[in-house]
């Protein structure tokens, strides 16, 4: 039986037919939509490499059935930059050496964006570490990741203050 779903992925509406209702969002993104920035790490929801935003909330796409998100708005790592302009979190990861091998970086960045959107980042490194604890880095770039989130959060706060002044 074929199931039809509609998703908005990185701003583009997509009508998708699923032959199997057990297809995960991760597999749909990588295999059907060729959005390979979202990584398949553990495939068990333990590493965070597959983190995306669904309706503004971060989720592990390896644990989410695509059919359960019919009508959802999905943002992947491919959808956060604006042309040649990096998202502030991407720029902060570069400036703060928030990555080494880079495999976990897309999930780390998406989780950091989600953390900031949820207003959970603040300026407390311990709070950021706790909020990012679902994303593992085998290289151990955690200090740079926390610094990057702090920098991006400070940049976002400064931008808000400038706009309200």
C-alpha cells in the first residue's frame, strides 16, 4: 500500500509517496531527497548525528517515522545558510574550532540551533553542555562546541538588542 505525505523541507513543499510506512525521516532525507548532510551514526537515537528541526524542535531523525510527520516543516543542515552567508551557528563553529573530523558537526549545529530556538542556551557553559548532551563527538571537540554555542548565542542577543534599539 502506498502512503502519500506532504512535507516542507528547507522551505520547499514536497509530495512524497512511501511504499513502506516504516521509512524513517533520516532514510527519506538521505535516500529519497539526497540531503546527505544529516548523518546516520548509530541509527538508535543515541549519538545525535541525525539531528534535524521538525516544526522548530530538534529531533533524532533516525527514530522518527516519516509518515508520522505528514504536514511538518523540516529543516536540515542544507537549509540553514542563506546563499553564501553562513548561519551564525555555522560561522561560530568555524571561528571556535567546534569540530574536528566533521561527521557529527551537522547534528551538533542543528542541535545548537534548536537549543537556541528553545531559549535553552543562555550564557552558562554547563547549561549548554547539558542541552547538547544528546549529541556525541568521538573526536572530543566539546570545548569548541560549547564556545561556538556561546558565541552564536551572544551574537543573536546583540542582534536582537540592535533591532529593538
